[in-house]
C-alpha cells in the first residue's frame, strides 16, 4: 500500500469510530430530544396520567437508545429521533 492510502484508511477508521461513539450526544440531550418527539408526547402526554415516566438512556453504536416502560427510541449521531 502506498503511504497516502494508509493515512486515508486510518483517518476513515478514526472518523467511523468517532461517529459510532457519538460523544456529543449526552444523556440529557437525548432525553430532551425524545421528550419533544410527537410519539413520546402521544404515549406519555398530559391526558395519560404519565407525565414523568422513568427514562433510561443507553449507548448504542451511532447514537443513544432511550427506553421507558412503554416504548423505546433511537437518537442517531446527527440528532434525529426514530421510534
């Protein structure tokens, strides 16, 4: 392999690992993103009597996995919420 190819490959691997780790998504950021999601509001809205559900945040490659006792969401490394 050429030297330039090795450097590009190493940089690509480092970038991929950084995106998989996603350190800029904190637990509080993930909780807030999910709490503003329309599906979360529908499930845990004011009419349901479940205003303060227990929210658990866990690491998952390329984002965070958020669960409550009724549902789960995935917050990706670029901030989108997927139910």
